[in-house]
């Protein structure tokens, strides 16, 4: 088992994000529940159907509330796990890391939102995903990692300077 030199966990707690989720979910649950209550046939178990509707609408919000990005600097490199999307941590070995630098980003401007983000580039024949990959969860402070082959990864961090120095210390 490798030693963990740095660890942090980030959660999706932005007010604007939760406002958007609730603005979409509450009216959907309300409209579906009213439609079932008004249009149901005699003998239909209306409370059960409304309970299923509420479960289907609000259970993804509960899952999203517990979703988190775990970032660890280990002896063998950087481990990333965005739960529940990643069942196991994704590891970037030290051999692939060429440079690390703390930076400030604009999650909406550069990446178009939060989560695992790919920067598409439009070209004559279609779309290419050759921009940096972003693990964007919380805030504007991040670490930019250049990998072998020119591929770049951007990871938001609560303490980007400590994360960058831990990666430099372990991988050099």
C-alpha cells in the first residue's frame, strides 16, 4: 500500500447549482403529482404513485449531495476519484507528470460548468477534444498538470499550493 502525502475531498455546494437543481426538480415533482392525483382511474393507489414520483425526482439530488471529488498524492502519483462516477481512483503516474502549477480558473468560462469537463474544439470536420480535461468541483483555485504527450488536466483544489508542492516533492 502506498503512502498518502496529501488528501482532500471536495463537495458540490455551490448555491447557484443547488438553486438550478431545485428550480427544475420541485415544479416537475409538483406537476407530476397533481397530474396523477387529478387523472388517476378509480382504484389507483395514488399515494404510492406519488411516492414513486417523489422518489424518482429527488433521489438523484440526494446522490448529488453526497457526490465528491477525492484528490490524493501517493507514492506512485496522483489519484482522483469523483464518486459515484468513478468506482476506483484514476491514477496519474509520476512518470506522466511533466509540470504542476497552481492557478486560478473560471469554471463556467473555461469549462462550461462543474464535474468532469472536456474542452471541445470545433474544427472544419467536426469536434475534437484536445483541450484540457477538468475535474471541476468547488471554487476557482486549481492546479494545472501537464502530462507527457501535451495533455493537460485541471483539478480544483481547496489548497492548490500545498497540492502542487506535494506533487512536486513526490514526483521529482
